[in-house]
């Protein structure tokens, strides 16, 4: 099934970028899509010169209080970014929670499936409001 998925869902450079004797390390299939979703959430529109609309505009929310209205706004922004920039997935659910032990950190869980499969997958991304969305935990 991996060969079939690679043909459908592709491969790409591993993130963060690392090299071996053959060149850049790559990821395929599910791992490629997971990394693409995380990169999408961590990229501010305008950061990519050749794709200025690519990304998820979360930066303006960094200095707002985390409350139900903000979580709804973030949810809308994330869903729109996934629909616009990641056609390889069908988003089934999106859950955003504030971590009790780290009040400036949001846990974003994307639940999705790959069209043509019944397998439900999840990606968890932590967004640290205290670090202006920069840390990966």
C-alpha cells in the first residue's frame, strides 16, 4: 500500500531539513502529509516568496487573551488554510485546547482522512502563544 500512497500523496524533504550521503532526507505518505500540515500552521502568509498566500494567519491572535471567541476564530482560520492549501486530506475534526499546565500553549489536533482510504489519522501541533508560535514541542 505504501507504493500506492506515495504515488497518490507524494514525498518531500524531511522537516527540519537534514542531509545524508545521497542528499536531502525525504518523507513519504502519511509522514509527508503530517509535516505539511504542521508547516502550514506554522507559516505566516507572505513568508514564502513564490507562494505569498500560503500559510495560516495566526500571528495577529498571539497577543489576544485565550478564550472561546479566540478559539473559534483560530478554528476558522485553520480550517480555511487546510481547505485552501492541503487538498490531499479531508478534514474530519479540529480540536483546539488550552493546556492547563502551560496556559500560553494551545494544542491543535487535526483529525483527517486521505481521500480513497478509510484510515482516520491525527496530527497534533502545539502552538505556544508565549513564544510567538515559534517553538515545537
